[in-house]
């Protein structure tokens, strides 16, 4: 076998192994408790669910983080959050007291872009 062909085969094998091992996987982000310990406050957790309260003052933000579980949001204090996603999309949530939202597993950053505090319960389903 000629040297150039061996190099090509070697690169192909290396690339296949690297992809299988996840060397070129998507960027990973911390969970919400690591990314925003001043925002997320755990209230309860067991093997089935986790309940947290989030509290954002006006202008306060949390860096990009990943929610590993589907979750229900129940708004306690009305306000506006702007969610920014890794793909560049942006979503504005104008929450009202008592409003509920179902959100699947996802990765985003969040900032209180309103003039009031924003508080909510986050109920994550682990199974």
C-alpha cells in the first residue's frame, strides 16, 4: 500500500473513532444550579422530581445553561424574561401571576428585561 493511501485510511479511522467518542460533540453547558446559584433555589428533590424557585431582579441574568429535564413553570411574580438560545434565537416571556408554561429539555440563557422582579416555581420531572 502506498503511503498517501495509508495516511488517508489512518485519518478516516481516527475521524470515525473521534466522532464515536464524542470528540466533536456539541458544546455542553452547566446545569442551572451551577450557572445561576443566585437565581435558582432548590426547594425539594427526590428521585421523581425537583422543585426550585427562580428569582430575577430587573436586569439580572443567568448565563447559558442546560435543563436536563422537562419542566413546568408556575409564575409567582409577573415580569419579563428574555431567553437566548445557542442557535441565536431569542424568545421573550411576558409572564403573569398564575401563568403556567410547559418547557421541554433545553439550553438557554435568561435575563430579566422588565422593570419588575420576576419569580416562578420550576417543577422538573425526572422520569
